[in-house]
C-alpha cells in the first residue's frame, strides 16, 4: 500500500561545479513498517526517521532505499546526500555553454529520483517546499514564486519558493542560471518568458499565445488556472520538445522563441507546443493519471485540446488540417503493424514507460478523442470534461473515471466504445459497397502485412450524403443501412479507420474530387498511400488518384500527397520509373499551388515550400539552381532557407560552407535547418564530417537524432551509417538517458538501413539492451518486411 505523503521539504546546494548536495525532509503517513524510496546514484550521508538514525539498505541496481522497522503512522524522514550532475539530458543536469549555461531538470517519467530521494510515482502526490543555495550572480526558477532571496555568505545566496499544491514528483522543476525575462499579466497570474544568456532572441509572441491559451482553457473547462505564475523557459539543450512542469514549463528554444529567423511553420509550431503544454496544466497536472498505463490520458488530451485551442485562437493556421496529417495519418503508420501496442498499455518496468511516449499515446489517442468529440457533439463533450476535472482536481484518475463523466453528459455508452478502442491495438478497414439504395459496410483489421485478424471495433461511422451527415455506431462485422444520395464514408477524415471502395465508387469519388471538402480529399489521399504500401493498390492506380489531387491544389490533401511521395522516394530510391512519375506529380502540385497567387493561405505556402524541398531531391537541375542562393542564406526569408540549404547539400562536393553557416547561426531554428539539410549531402567524406561535428560537440545533444536520422533517410549515406551504427546509438543513448530514444531509433533505423544492410543492422540491435528497444525493434523489423514486399511489387 502506498504511503500518504503530505510534503517534501527540499534544500539543494549548487555551489559545487561537479556535484550538488541536498537535504530532503519527507512528511508522510504509512501503515507499513518498511518503506521503499526511489534514489538513483546517490551518496547517502545521513538518514533519520523521526529524528533518529534509521536502519536502511541501498540497492544501487534497483535504485531503491529500503528503510526497515519504521513505526507506522506519522513519519518524518530526513535524508542528507550528494550526487553528480547528470551527463545526459534527463534528471537534474547542466545545459548550454558560456552565458547560456544553466542547471535544469527533466523528471518525467521517473527521473525525480536523480535529484532527491522520493516516492517517484504519479499516484503519490505531495506538496513541495523548495530552497536553493546558488551563486550570488545567478537566479532560480521553480514551480511557485520566490518568497525570499537572501545573501548567506560571500558569493552565495539562498532562495526559497512558496509551497506548491499537491502534485506528482515528475512535475517538480528546478532551474538555475542568469536569466533574461519578459512578462505579461493574465489577471493575477504572471506569465514569464525566460532564457539564460544575454539576448532573449524572441518577441512577445510566446507570451501572447500563453495568455490566450489560458483564457481559452479556463473558459472551456470552467476551472481557473491554479497557480499564481507561469514560466515559459527556453532550455539550450533539451531532449523533449517541451515539458509541462506545473507553473514552470520548459521548451526547446526553437519551439518557444519567435524572432526574425522563425519561418511560418516554426511560428505555428510554437503556438501548438505552447497550447499543448498549457493544456497539461489541467490534464496531467491538476488531474493526474494513477500510473503510466494511462499516460495517454495526459498526452492524448493535451494533443487534441491544443488543436481545438489553436484552431479557435489562430484560425489562419488551419490547425485542424495539419492535425489530421500529423496525428491521425502519422500514427496509423505504426498502428497498422501487428507489433503496435494498445493505447492503454501495461507498464511495469522503467524501460517500458519511456517507450510508450510515442505516436500511439499522442497521435492515435488524440485522434480517437477527435472521433468521440464529433460523435458526442461539442457541448456534451465539453460538459463531461469539465465535470471530470472538477471531480478529480488535485487528485489522480484513470480512463474509466473520464468515461463515466462523458456518459453522464451524453447519455451514450462511451465506456463500451472507448474501452474497445484503447485496450486493443490497431484500427479497422471498412469495405464500402453501395448499389444506389443500400449501403453495406464490412470491417476487418487493417494490417500493412496483409495478415488476417478477428478483431472487431465499435466504430462511430460518419456517412456523408448529398444533404446531411449520418452518425451510426457499427458494433459488428457487417452493417447495412438504406441511404439516399450516398457520397462518402468518414466525412472529413474524422474517424480513425481506413475505407476502401470498389472501382465504380472510386471513379465516382475522383469525378467529385475538385468540388470535395479539402479534408475529405485528404482522407482519400491518406487511404490510397496505405493501400499502396500494403499491396492493396497498384502503383498505376495510386498515381491516377495522385494526379487528380495534384491538378486541383488544396490543403491538406496536396501537403499529404507531397509527404507521401517524399517518403516513398526514400524507400523506392532505385525505382527510376516511380521516381520520374513522382517528380511529375510534385511539379504539378507546385505549379497548381503557385497559380493561386495572392489567394494562398499560410498552409498553402508551407505546402509549396515542402513540395519544392521534395522536388529538389528528385530533380538535380532544380536543386542546382536553388543552391546558388546559399551564399546569402541569412539574408533570405526564413521560409526560403530550408529549400536553399537542402539544395546546397545535394549539389555540394564539400560541406565546408554549410558548416561555416552552422557555426554562424544564432538560433536553433537555423541550426536545425542546416543540420537536417547537410544529411542529404552525398559522398562518404561529407557523411564523416557530420559525424565528426557530433563527436566534437558542435551539434547539440538534442539535435543528434535529427542529424543521424537524416543520414538514414538519405540512400547514399545508409551504408556508411550502418558501418558505425552501434557506437552512434550508444552515444545517443548516453546523451538522452532514460527517454525511450533507443526504441525510437530502432524503429527509424531498421526499415531503411535494413533494405541493403539487414544482417548488419540485426547484429547491431542484438548488442543493445533489448528491454530498452523492444517496441521499436519489433515494429522496425515488421516495417522492413512491408517495405521489402512493396519494393518487389514495383518496377
């Protein structure tokens, strides 16, 4: 039985360059005589229980302190210890160099125990009192405002913070550095943008977004933001994109700071990421999952709610469209594998926790919520969420608690539907047959491998007719309904399933393509891609459908088609006829998009930029022309830099000029653009230079995956990467710590490197810790077989 922890009183001293020391007081109630605390790589100097020395053992392998023969009831523990700073980007570690150097923390999921002994479980909430001793010329940030700041000796000072509300250990934040700040008030709440260094490198856009997001969520949930302040902190080297620490949210610089070097896509991403993390202040922080199997309760809701929020606040960004591309279609690629996992996945070991921070927990979960939101209706969905948050505020909950509240607000059997979706992996393919009067539907699991499955889903089906949308719940293998004027299934791609039509119906859809809603058109594009790679559609039919989309430019269908063709070209890199057909389609998209002229939306412009980037990879002459602009890289509009940098890399004999620009860059956005572009250079000499930059630390730890994964996407560099894969992955694992990076790397690496180097890749993977890569390894091998089968079928 878990103890009830009332409070942690934590004092940390950061005056030593190489290590920090701490005294942790834990006030708790326990009915057990033995207590087990989480503590990693700590040197315990003293441990008292109720003022007396306690008998304990420390298991370094299991990272546990076991206290024996503790009296039951109220207990006060006092633990004095010291520890070295983390070498990677997890736990309590040093980030940045020079003026930008800072101490920061990343505790999710179970790394709070690297900073202080604790009960490192989301279900054991407690209040936190934090006191820090730091250098006199530095400042400090934690979850709550400072309540005292006093000099205690020459060169040092002590900062105390107000007590937090009850919260989980993974949400605690500690940051120390020389911070520049900007502020904005939201009622009585102060919003603070903070960055270590001498230059903020941002305008007020992040503050504006945060202010508007708080207003949106307070109104949507009917519950005020709970804390008196909210920090938005730019961390110079950070494994995650962002982290929702309550009242002290951390970000990578390029998803927080907005300036003259931020392109349109980057600015939209800043809004989405800020909205996602602020959604967590309610979903995740105010109400927290009991255990990590319900991680999706945090991440799926933050993903979906941030889309609703940004779509409401910034309609010009057309976030609903990019949500479908990034979250729905994006997650289907891995969920169409037998090795996928359910949203609600059993989690026992630390290695398992980190591997479920993936596109299933974020994208699939968020997409199913989008489906349920549409099925229930906005007001009923909103009412259920508000009731759930109010009922469990400052506490813990699980999925069934939410279903109960949604059922009350909608009078629908939401529990039955949602448990069916979250407790089994995969998604259905619905075969559609219509004779002009009767609509016949039949569902089977969609698997890229083509294997059969007996799974059945309870599917909210959205039927589009000439005059209305019909909503039904399909609970069995087959369903029949008399329908007048049937047009299409899965209107606006709202359902999480694929559809397949007979040839006659498919021809009818093509005829209506130009007049079709852009989201419906995108859903057809997404379905055709999956049917191609699974062998259900020929390349000829795929290109016939693609040609219809290319000649009638619209977003998000044109953007999705560009993304799909770019991905396919990387898999079918030596299939010349496919590459030529692909290049023609991409060129047509560029031409049809540019013909809109001044009527282009922001998303239209991003689509054309992405199309040109994809075109440069398959048309050397085009890349050569664009590369001539590289000397003026920093004078180019931010939206033009990705294409020019990539083109330069493609035609470059030597990366010297690009490396010089990388060293000159002031912002992470430009660094990322240049690093990714350089990965597309040809020649082993250039590939070695990129790896050398990683070894020398001239590429930040956080950007190492971008550099490596781009080299993997580039067919010319795959053989070289395969030859050094083991040390590459081990170095990345060391840098990223307990973050699930190895599993992600396995999934990214195996399908592409394995096309020509399968035996070598399998050998490398066998030398890694299987528990750390299990999910990615199994998915990667399965996807490799899908790619091999597709390659064999296409000339």
